[in-house]
């Protein structure tokens, strides 16, 4: 976020700043990488944490990803209800 801070007004005026990154950059070559969505700044609510997102490259779709035993990107437990669980519904 320090790079954003150098832009001055943009970082100051922003209500929300998200940082999205993989745990391991080598995962980005897989068809469905899991990404971290970090709420670096959030003036809209008290939520400040990191969510896991499944990126479906062929569809250009991001969905919440919840780890369960034996869960892999191929059989992801995706939040399709649109609920506010974990800070928000699906990101589309």
C-alpha cells in the first residue's frame, strides 16, 4: 500500500483499497488460481481482513473460495448465495 500512498490524493480520498495477489506467483499459470483479496483500507465498514477468491480464467470470474478438507480449485466450495458471509457475496 506504500506505493499507493505516494499518489497522495488517490490513497487519501479512497474509501476502499483492495490488494489482490496469489500466495505463490507460480500458481498464476494454473487454470483456476486462488488469490488473496486484502482489504488494505476500508472506510465503509469495520471489515479488515483477507478473503480467498477463486479466479476462473476461462470465464474471467472471481468467486469466494472457502477451504474445506479435500477442497481444491477443481471442486471449490463457492459462495453462490450472494450472502454477506465473510464480508460480502460473490464478486462478479
